[in-house]
C-alpha cells in the first residue's frame, strides 16, 4: 500500500448554494490528503469574504493540503453566481466541474471524488438530462449497476431504485435489478468499507411486506425468490422484512445494512438518525465517490451558518477508502487537467 497521501478532488456543486461555502470551510481543517477543488476561483474568494474567512488559493501541484489554503483547478462559472439565486446559465459549469473530476479519477490522477450538493431542477431546466449524481456518474464511467449507500455511525441504508417517481418503482423492481444491487452491495461493503461478510436486511416493497400477497405480490414474485437464491450463493441476506419494523433497534442489531426498495423508504429514517453527519457513497463504480447527505440549502449560502459535518465525514470516508484502494497514478500532473 502506498504511503503517499490520497489525492482527493472536490466539486462544490451548485454555485448559488452552500457548496462553495463548504469548500471554503473544509479548507480551514487539517486533512491527511492532497485536496484539490475544481471550481471558480473568484466564486471561492467572494464566498470566503462573505463569511469573513481567510483563504489562500493556490495552484495545484500535487501538494499535501495545508489548513487555510486551498488548491484549485480553475473552472469558470458562466455567469456571476449570487448566493441563493439559482441560474440555469451555470448548469454547464456544474457538469463541467464534475466531468473534469471524473476524468481525473478514471485517469488515476485522483484517488477519490467528493461531491457537493447540486440542484437537479436547474440542471434539467438548462436542457441537460440529470436525475442525480449516482446515475450521472454511472453513465460517465460505464458502470452497469451503481448502488446508492448512505451511512452514519449507527446505520447504513442502500437503495434498489434511486431517483424515480413512486409510480415507477414496482416496474423497475425486477429480479435482475434486485440481484445485481444486493451482490454489488455485499461485495463493496466488504472490499471498500471493510465490513466482513456483511449481513443484509432486505425490506419488502409493500406495507407489512405484502401481508402474504394481500397487500401486493412483489414480495412473493420478486423479492423472496431473489433472496433465497442469493442466500444459497453464500450471501448473508434476510428478507423481505416489513420496513416499518426493520429499523427498530432490536432488529438493526442483527444487520450491517438495510436494503430498501425506493428512495423515501429508507432515507427519511437514516436522515432522522444522523442528518448532517451522514455520507452518501456510490458503490459499483470504477472510481471512489462520496458526497454530503444534504441539498444546496440556498437560504444559507453566504451567511456562514453552515454545518460542515457531512462534508467532513465524506472527505474522511473518501480518504479511508482510498487508503484501502490506492490508485496507480499515471503521472504526478496532467497538464490538460489544470487548464
């Protein structure tokens, strides 16, 4: 394992939100990594001044992070960003920053990507198809089965389907999809997060896990057969379990992760348990990606009233995973990445 500090690239996300504020604030911390931010330098300086923070911006030369300084790969905004006022003109800036970071991770210039919050609506209003970081990163890296996992110190929740209308969840809940997600989840928890032979609780889709077919047949037709097959293959997996009781303390003691069928089945519980401290981790990618667990918080942008704990946790998680899986870097610097 390399003894070099991991190279972590940060994309702040929506320029009108708190992402730039978070970048300024994380720069104040001592971090055991080589941190670089892909962002507009003027935006970062302006936001630092609004929060009365001293910030030294430097060019990135693969240097260790130094508290109070921030290495930047400049990516200019299309139009000056105003805190709290989203502008579709800057949607291209958000995606361009993300694309450069992904390209750098794929090329092994960076060990891991940490993303700030984006505003999905404004990106779509600008004419880009964007349902979320998870799907976008999967498309950009050619990943066949990305899995969204959110983790706190007391709970891990993964999703079979992610950013879908509720009316489409049942049709997307196929045996192939469920089997792929559970397999990726088990493998990545062990290999990336260091959880040996993880114990997976699988939620049912319907109330009371379908009540024997009286409240829906997805459990009988899809979930039960897949769980049985995966259990025979050696996975430590149990289900389908009623979602309204699986999150009780007594049940959670028996599992390392809860696999839920859709976004709002599991994430409200997780965010209640640890909002502002959770980390969003995308499994199943050829790169390492972590993120904050919250949105753009437009009303807080530029005020200094920002909770940085989730970004701190995301950076710490990225560093930890990168140390387990150090990239074989093709070069110290690639000129095209910093222009």
